[in-house]
């Protein structure tokens, strides 16, 4: 089986807004994003659509764009099911499905799913072992399916380089991207997510950013990573300090957004997936996607 030759492009879209749309509307919007020139479309898995089924819906609706999970929760299905789902999609849509895997968070694993949350790196390593050993008695994909790991800390980043095709960090700044590239080495994919707000009013932009980050700041995985990056406990108070919000959420005009994305690329990112935030978190940010495409993409 040949190595995967997935081509992500330099810029993609990360979105959760598709969850609030009928499947047909999500498929239509995915086609529009493809026509705008985005290289990949990323989405997560929490309380909405099952992630592999959702990937199939979006792959069927598009022709060229990579569909990527950011992330598929390893506690949501056993390793055999995950490997089978990945290979099914990889065979049907060659070099267009990228499986992002993650350990999720204690509340979503223990309270929602009723599993015991294990030590993240050990749990991921064991899961990858089981995926690699999983039987698959169906027509195989022509190329080895690619996978990346949701990685923030050094140990998970090391595992991303050793046992996966790269890393997909979330809620990070360009400084983290530079550290991640140093740990991964030059070859693995590095695909950070970058939240953006197309708003030049500082108060409005930071308000949108605080609403977005409020839940994440309560999760140890993200809080610990921010502490590693040099933020202090005081930066987590009152919804996040201006310093913290500005570091994680890029806001301003198109030039400001372009500058932040360029900093990620300069720090070693292969691909930056943009998550557009607006005042209404359920609305499709179609205008912003179009404006960003005009400023960032060359067809």
C-alpha cells in the first residue's frame, strides 16, 4: 500500500456551524467553500453528528477538497470501528479524507459517554496500536490512510510525529506552532486551528472571543497548555485577559488576519485551518469566508 499523498493546501476552514444546518445545507456550503479555493474542511465531534458519517456526507458533496476530522473522539468508538471507518472513506475518496484523532476531555468522556478518562498519551498510544492491528476484510484503499493527532503538550506532539502523520493543535498561537514544529521535525503535517474575528472594534472583537473561549478555559487540557505557553492564572479570570484573547483569537481587518496566519506559516505550519467567529455562533459566516478567500487564497 502506497503512502498517502493528501494535499491540504495552505489554508482550510474549521467550522462547527454545519451542526446547526440541515445536512443538505451543509453539503451545499461545503461545495461553496471548495469553489472558493479552500484546501480542506475541518469539523469536530461532540454532541452533534457522528463524525465519520458526517465526513461521508461532506466527501460525497465535494470533488477535490480534503475533509478532515478535528477531531474524532477515541472514546466514541473502538479502534477496530475507527480503523474500518477510516479505510472505508479512504478507499471511496482517495487522498481526500484525513482522520484527526483526539482524547477529548473528561466531562465529554465520563459524564456524557460513561467511560473512564485515561492518561491521554498512554490512551492514544494504545488506541493507535489497536488501530494498526485491526482486521479489515474489505476492499482496501490504494494508499495508506493518513491520520493526525490533536496535540498540545510535548509528549502528544512527539507521539504525533512517531505514530501519526502529524498534529492538529487547537486554540494555539504562533509560538506554540514554532514549538510544535521543533518537536515534530520537518516532515509531519502541522495543521493548527486559528480562530478569527473580522471586527476592528476591540471591545466587540474581544467579546466574541471571550464567548468562544469561555468553555475551553475550564478544560484542563487547554488551560495547562496556556500555562505552558507563559500565561498565568490571572489571564483566565473574567473570561480571559486581553493578552490571552488577543493571542488565541486573531481579530481586526483582513490584513490583521493575514498577518496572524502568516506568522503560523512562518513558524512551521503546513496548513492553517481558520475558524471564523461571529456574534451569532450558529450562523454560517458566509460573508467572512468569502472575504477571507479573496484575501488569502490564490486559485
